[in-house]
C-alpha cells in the first residue's frame, strides 16, 4: 500500500477562506494545483504551479499520474465524491494514494436554500450528460435537485415538464451558492423565461395537472407510451418480463431483438444507472427504440445493428439477457456463456415452434417455465366481453 501523495480538495464559492484549517494548509503548501479556471480563481492567492484541466478531458488521469513525487492538489467543486471527478480519479489511481477533502456539495447547499430534506429528494446530474435522462424522474409531488449542463438547461427541463402535464411545477435556479455573488431565480415551468448563469443548480418540485402523464418507474408502462409497429412486448407481459430480469443499480442488460426498445427502456428506468444494449437488425425499429429512449428518459440506451449471436461479440458481459425472438441453440449458448455469475436470462415465445424450443431448453437447463395470457374487456356490440391476447410462454433462469 502506497502513502498518500495526491489531495483532492473540494472548494466552494467562498474559496480558500471556506476550507477547514488543515485542508487550507494542504492547498497552501502545494507544489502544483490542477483544476478548472474557476477553481484557480477561487485559490488565486496560493503560490503554486497551475495546471488547467487537460483537453481532451480523458487525458486527465495521465496528467495527474505525472504529478507523483510532488505535493499535488486537485481542486474540484463541492464534494469530490458526489457526482464529481473525484470518483473517476479513485477508479484509476489506488485510493490509498489519495486523500479526499470534502466541501459542502451543491445538493446540500440547494437543499438548505429550499428547506428540503435531502432524504426526500432525488439528486441527479445532467452535467455533461443527456438532459433527457431527468424525464424518468418526473413524478407527481417529486422534488428533484439537478446539477445542470449550463444556462440553457432549466428551459429544456421546463419544456419536458410542460409537455408531460407538469407545467405548474415550481422551478428555482441557484447560482454561486455560498459566495457573495449568489443568485436565485424562481418560476413556473410553463412560464419559465429567466436568463440564468452557466454554472447553476436547479430545484424542481413536480406538480401534476389532472391530465398529466403518469409514467412510474415500476415496470409495466402503457403500450401507447411507446412508438412501435405493433410488434412489441405488451404491457402486462413486459412487467412480468422485467421483474424476472431483476433490474439492479448499474447492471447491464442485453435485449436481443429489441424492437421498439420497450423492455430495455423499462429495465433502465427501474434502477439507477442501469444500462442496456438493444440488438436489432431492422433500421426502422432501431430508430423507434432510440426515439422511445429519448421520450421516456433513458437516452443512454445503446442500440446495435445486427443479429445474435454474431452481434454479441465484443459487448460487455451482461447481468441480464432478454431474448424476445429468434431463440436458437446458438443464441442461447452465446448469451449464457457471456452472462455474469448470478445473471438472469428470460426468453419469451409466442409461436408453437419457439415454444417447443423453450420447452426443450427448459428440460436441458432447468429454470422456470410459465405461460402468460391476458384478457382485456372490450365492447361487443352494446355489451362488454373478454378478448384474449395471444398466450406467451416465458422461460427464465439464473446463472449460478
């Protein structure tokens, strides 16, 4: 285990004066300080060699490694380990070589300004990430604190809210919190027109109109929320499918034959940072999957052209695999071999031929085999009757 040589210091709008005495001494004794222009401005009185964030940003780790042997400090905003670069540094450099010095985060400061309990708030960042990912958090009475991408982000989020029937939601932009230039902008989503500073944090309290779209994170979204050509895993079957796939934080799904992306999108919505790769040979369906992913708050859905098993080569090993069509010995073998320990595999079949394949695989490998059929009440003349959907045979198993 190496001795610590790198200090990652969180700094706020009050600069050096706001640091704890021991942390301030570390910064003042530094040989070299790496940070953004804003961080250097906040510590301008410290005499040390200055290095700006490298461009491209991916070169940062090599730059930091080159500082070993010197008294090195990396300045970041707020808490280095909460949606900040500190976590990335810790994944590349042995944490035993790093000392972290946390400062109050933007989330803590914003919650204090709003009088909100952080335990009751969704905290997320769209800084350097697709803004659409916040759509998944639009729920009645939900409070959100959002690290934004820039001055234009609050208006984009106001548009998302308004289009989904949450136009009365309250929005507050907070900028330069903790400093003598702190600013606050309050408004309503449907009327939002403020020009705000580039560096800001957004607080949103979602208020639903009576006709607002209800899009819960629990699997089983209404079919009409997805654009499709009619070939998709329907609502109730999809809910059962995603439950068997067991979405977990940061886990990866392979959705083989993704179609319009409904299963992959529900998987990603159901757990924070869940990832999915949809494999689909048809260009029109790949386009629908991408469109649905943006509309439903999972813009990081990766859609791959091709057919299994060939299209699976080179993909990261999955935590779960869904095979919605095209099941064969070759596809199953490739998916099962790639699946990580404790991984889940679910395959659905509608035709007699594919059902026979599931039954055969179930006999060979075990797992659970069930048949799902949904009946919906529909008008029959001036009366109402049950109309059955096509039955779905579902095979699921866990890799142990």
